[in-house]
C-alpha cells in the first residue's frame, strides 16, 4: 500500500534552502590570508641560487601530491558507493 504518490517530502525544500544559505554564507564571508607552512617557507628561503630550480620543482611536486589525495579518496568512495548501491530490480515488490 502506497501512502504517498511520490518520494516528495515537505521538508525537502527547507533542507535545500538551508544548505544553499550555508554555502552562500561560507562563500561570501571568506577572509583573505597569506599563509604558508613553516617547513615549506624554510626550504624556499634556505635554497641556494644553484639549487633554486630543483627546490622549486620539489615544492611544486609536493603541493600537487597533497592536492591530489582528497580527490583520490573522494573518487574511491564514489566508486564504492556506486558499485554497492541498490538497483531498481533489487527492490522487493512490496515497496513499489
């Protein structure tokens, strides 16, 4: 027996509005900052003129490595979620 004709929830528009409001608030209220980790700063300042290109390449590689890890973790999580989600034919007939 179906109670609702669709999956529409009356709370759904409110949740969407609150989520959008929070995202806008965090986007608008950012403060500019100039920060750098102390180890990167020490390496960048202590590099000699002969080693400058090699030091810069090493710092750039490290930054790209640190930047890519969250995307890899998110991609793996999405893949696992996508692989394990239920297909419509797997849902019992009593729920239809």
